[in-house]
C-alpha cells in the first residue's frame, strides 16, 4: 500500500474511467504500478513528463487496456519553458494544475493576438492557472500548448475517447440507465453484485 510521511500524511489523485455498456459487468481486476515502472521523458523544451498511460516520444505508460484509450501524463515545466503536445483526434482533454502557475491558452501569448485589452501595450497573460485549477479544452483541437512564465508549473494532462453513451450514476456505481442502476444496487445489497469467474475465484 502507499505510505505517507512519518505523521501519516499523504496526497494523491484518483482518475475514474467509465466502461462502455458491453464491459460493465466484466470481472474486477487490480494492478499495482510502482514508481520505477513509470517512464520519464525530458522534452527538448525542458519539460519532464512521467507517462502513466499513453505514449510520449516513444515511452509507453504501464497502464493499458482501458476502454477509453486514455493518455495520462504528469508534466513538470520550468519557468520560461513551453510544452506542446498532440492529442488524438476526437478525444476529450483536460488538465489539472498540481502546483505552480502556468498558461494553458495559446492565445494568452500577446504576440499571437491582434489586440489585447484596449491597447497593444497590455502584455498581461489573461489565462494564468494555479494550483487546484482544472482546464477543460474545447473539442476539435489537436494540440495543447502550456507555458510557464516566472514560476514553474506541474500539471496532469488527461485525454480519452468519449463513449457517447447515457450515464446513470449514483455513488460508486455507474450504469447506462436508471433501471440498471437500481438493479445494480439491489445486487450490491444482496451480495451478488461483484461477479467472479471460477478461475478468478481460485477454482481451477
């Protein structure tokens, strides 16, 4: 299990990926990924990228076989550096700022805009995101561009293929319809919700 400090404190992130209807009731599985199994890439621009899922510069993350085909990377960007990254067509993309401060909008570069504010001498970057901020990118883009100005920034960049299926969600269970949700909770209360194959249960 993960270990915290001597005082028992620790922090982390949970990313829940929905399953398509055809895989809702597949056997549960668990995989433990150690730190040394997560590849680290240093980009030519100076970003440090840890690849949890997906592929960055030929480095493949250890988390695979997820229905949404996610890319999940942990990026640390020094001051004055920029990180550009291609996104799979049609994928939903978001970033979560872990610490520091950065610009997640390419148009925040004043030299890329026809006008900023009321005059051309306004050089303020209007989209500076800080610790705890979430950036949801609009559909249709194929590249994200993040830059750090005077401070470094660390962020999680996550993308995945939309399932485009209805969602019925209550507590820890996500199904496609309210009827399925009710049935799932009935099975949960009866102790029959978690289904295991004979091999998974330990029977040859």
